[in-house]
C-alpha cells in the first residue's frame, strides 16, 4: 500500500458534511490512534476564519455530533491542535498560493477531500495545479454530486484527470464505507453455502430497498435539481446491486473488485416504461407527526421525484431472467436499507399430500438501522401431525450487532477518510463504474422525458405510490415490508 499522507486538506470545511460527518470522523480516528501523530489537517472554505475560529467551529461540531461516551476533553484538545484554516475563493486561482503556503511542506504526501458545488470543480483543480498541489504524492477524494448526467460527469472527470492520474482519484460513495455493505462481500465470498445457489438457477428475484423518513432536510435547491433517481439510485443503490451481482473477484483489491463491479454495471439492461415508477410525497404523518407535502416543503410546485421503483435486469449468464426490484424514497414508512434475496421453491413438495405448504427461502440482509443477516427457512411445527403436517417459516438469525457487540460501530466516513489518507482505493468508485452508472440512469431519464412521466403522489409515512406495489405484484411478487 502507498505511504500514508502527512497532510489532509478539507475543502468545504465549514459546510454541513464537515460538521456532521468529517470532523467527528477525523476525531474518532485521532482518538483511536489510527492517524499519525503528525498528520496536519487544514480546512478551507470561503468564510474568513482564523485558525482559532475554525478550531472553535470544530469544537462546536464535536460537541453537537459526537456521542456522549466518545467525548474526552484531553483528546478533543489534542485533536483541535492538528487543525488550521485558510480562507479561499476557489472560483479564481489567486488564493491557491496562499493555501499552498499554509500547507507548507507536503513532501510527506497530501490527501485532499473535495466536497464542493459542481461548478467549482474545474476552477478548484486549476487552482490546485497552479499552486503545485497536484504532484505524484497528492491524492484527491471527490464527494458527490460529480455531475448530474453522463456528459457533465465526464466534464468533471476530465478536469480532474487533467491534473491527477486515475490511481490518485478517490471517488466517494459513502455506502461503500458502511461496515454492513462491506459485509456483503464477506457473506458471499467467505462462505461456501450461498455461492452455488447465487444465480438464476437458485434465485427467483432480488429486492433492494433504501427507504428514509426524512424529507428535504434543508437541501431544497440541490434536491429539487437532483431527485431520488440521481441522488440515491445512480450511486448507492447501483453499488449495492453490483456487490450482490458481481462475480467473485480474484483478490480483495481495488483492481479486482472494481473490475467485477463494472462488468455488472455494464450489463444492466435498459429499463422499459412499464418497469419504472416515479413518486413524490404528499402530506401525511411520520411516526405520528404530521408532515407537509414535498411542494409545501419546497415552497413551490415541482415535478421532481422523491421516490423511485424500478425493475432492473442484469443481462449476463448468471442473472438471466432474475429481476432486481429497486426502490428508494423520502418520507416513507420507516428508515430501512435492506436487500432481500428470494430463492426458488424446491422442485417438488413431498409434504403436499399431507397438507404441508411450502414458501421459498429468503435471505434478508438488513444494512440499517439494525444490522443482521436472516435466512428464512421452512420447519415443521412440533406435533403428532394427525391432521396433516404444518410447515412454517422460521428465521435463522445472525445479528451482527450482537455477534460483534464489542466492536465499535463506525460511521462510513471514518473508514473512507482513513483509506484516503492511507491510499487504499478499494472502497472508492472508479471512473468506468461511474460512467456505466450514469449511462443507465440517463436512459431512464430519457424515457421519463419521452413518456412525459410525472411523479405519482404517495402519502408521507406510506411505502410509496400504489404503482410501486403493482410493479412487483404483476409478477406475483410482494415487497418485503
Ligand atoms: C446521500 C443522499 O447520498 O445519502 C441523501 O444525498 C440521503 O439524500 C443519504 O439521505 C442517505 O444516507 P444514509 O447513510 O443515511 O443511508
């Protein structure tokens, strides 16, 4: 693995992501001694802050977002000493020399975390280059949104590629930093029992649900320009699909894993109009609290979707004829990220004559808020069976929270920031993956435009529009709820 960087530069250092995720994550790495004692962290953003004011800002963020049991005054004080700040208007190259001066000697390696408005990508890269901050010992982490279609993502990727080699570019999809998402690979490739069935012979269909109860969360402009398809499906859900559908990589390394994922993404079949549902939340109630409709939250009428359901197909030998049902939405019934694999029924029911009914096995992989893997199998109800055999579904449960009760649950950015600093790109998204993702998403949006497909309304607190139920029921399949 390449050497760890000795300096970290955070763009957008006074933004929401920094406050809620990045600073608390960096503190956790500091507290656990996972980053070198001499790693300096420089924040930059437009605001005119002094080093002292930035430390104050970070200290407030930690007070607000660190769990109580992680707050250690001495360690917080030593963490804050690592921080410094340089104001910068990234739209012009002028301030970048001062930024380089503030960073000082970067011969020990520099990692940059760039989370910025899309229009600032190009000027920022230009500025970094002009100030000598793009050499071989620099790597750059890019936070989404990286464009909003294939063409605009190419513009950003080309701009970055003009200054950095692909091996230095770390595109972030925070789902890949989640422990349970990495566990998908362990489940599939560290166990013998699933893989022989993991194909069209053994599996009837796959469901991936990422439902949220939150609404706009103050991100009005961004969300309304983006919508659920581009906010969630283009990245997180397609990465989950790729991890479920990919062939076994030869090794757990960046090239092997990403080579296999990209093959899946390139095999996605274009979605037909009848295989897609767009939705937008209306008013309703979440956990007993009344909530407003999307238009009311936004303050104007909009045709942006806050819900999408799709029937996807991976056109290769392994997955021929196996639908992947995807759905995601805001203001839904509950917060849940889950993958359900429904296996085929046994070929012959030997209990039929005695009244025994069979259901197909299911593997439920709950990523959040709980973390578990549950295999639903058939079992006979205890009894003398004078009136026939009763078979019931029972769960074989592996609760990851209990099995690894002593291991601290880390947030995704802790892992991703550490991998960026250490230079391990395995859990980052390669350019060819992003482009394959966009190609598929753009084709869906073209259908929406051609068909003038308006979002269907669903009540907040529900599981989405009724058309999403019809999407699966048509094939005799129910969503796992
Ligand atoms: C982000 C989206 O990428 O993921 C948000 O922009 C969404 O709209 C979030 O809420 C969900 O992430 P998580 O980790 O809470 O499932």
